[in-house]
C-alpha cells in the first residue's frame, strides 16, 4: 500500500510502498477513507514531540471502513493498560503506558491502517467522511477542553483554527457567548469566526471580561494574556499537547481564584459524548482536502497558519 512515512524528525515525509498491515487479536483492519491533519502531527514531524516510533506513518483523525462495511473513527488514544490508577479511576487519558495513534503506532497517512477496535468510535449518520475526520481530535480535544472550562457564559477561544471552529459551534449551541482571538491583522480568520457566530473577533484585550478561555494556539505568551482577560473565578484551559514556554507573570493575574490547567489527550467517554452531541448541534466542519501524496504541502500550510477550518488527506 501507499503511505506517507516519517523516517526522521525535521525531515519531509516520503511516499513509500509499505506492506499492508495485518490486524492482530482485538484489532480491526480499516481502509482509510479520510485522515484529518492535526497540529500534533506537525509537532511530531517538527521534532517538538520527542521519541515517536520511527519510521512512522502519522495521522490520528482517521475515518476508515472495516471489512464488514462499518465506518469507524480512530482517535489519538490508541490503547491503555486498563490496570493503572489512572485507568481504574476514569482517567485513562493519563495512563502512563498509553499508546497513541500516529505516534506510538502507525496512523492514517496511508491507504490502510489497523487499530484496537475498543478505542474506535462509530461515525454518526449525517457526517460524510471528510466532515467526520476533524471531529476525531480537533472536536474531541476541543470538547474535553470546553467541558473542563466550566459553564461560564463568556468564552474566549485563543487561536481560531480546526478545534476552535468546531467548539465555537458547540458553545453557541449551549447558549454561550464566543469571543475569538486571532493574530493581529488576520482579517480572514476574524471574519470566519464572526461568520460562525462569534460576537467579537480580534487581537488584544476583549471588550469585556471573560468567564473562561481555551488556548488552542501553541503559544505560551497567550497564557498571561488569557489570565488577564478572565474575571475572578474564571478558568484558562491550555488545550494543546505542546506549547512554547510560558513567560513569568505576576501572581495578581492568577489571584482571585482563577484556575489555570492543561488538557491531556482524551477518554473514550469524551468521544462517545461528543459524537452523540455533534449531530444535535449540528456541527459543520469546514475542510480543505489534499491527496495523500501532498501531505507535506498540507503540513506546510498548517505550519504557516494558512488554514480556515481543517485540512484532510484523502488516499
């Protein structure tokens, strides 16, 4: 089969012919129908997430078709031990022995893949392959971040990309007010946010205090900015798996019972809940497609920040 393979960090992926994977006990063989690109893929390729399996087929937002015709979604969380204190307390996302799709095991930048069937999700009716693929990480991590941000009405989203454009729709469905933060002068992203229902989009300080903020952009400098924007008792959630260093900031920004926390991975419960909710919103993902062999070009586009919505590879 054809696959885009990472042989070494900080190098381009190569289009290779590799053996068709074989499903082991409890696994399912899937023909890949779509695989959305995630910023985590970029962190792996660029060497910011160390020690991936090499050579590696990246990709963890996979919509695949099983031999019996079922459409299954393969997310980032690919396996957990089920026995550690995290797994047995409903926190399998923190399992010390977890394996992650497109990092520890080969992923979906290929024509076929295998996955542990226990960690796959059924794709909801009403979502075609391209629309469904971004839900499997951008949507899932966004949903977990939104849930952990609390129930505040005024929600700030820092970095209006793949996750934010999905979660803005969920937040508005829940009756929240959305404030979108973009890079200075990014008029296109600001217009996109307003089109989706954000009542304010811009850079710098928002027009009023926020109750909560989610930081999707991997920029540590946004942490003190978000803390300064939330009201007392508010929460700031860092949604990414990697972020540049957070600069020092005065305790005053955290004082007033503000909460700063990270989100790590996802649980299967997050996936079930979100994929039941998404059709009710209904979430509509904006996608731009690339053929499999143009994965490097798609990653370059994401690296430049030249994306409105999600990028999806199609074998």
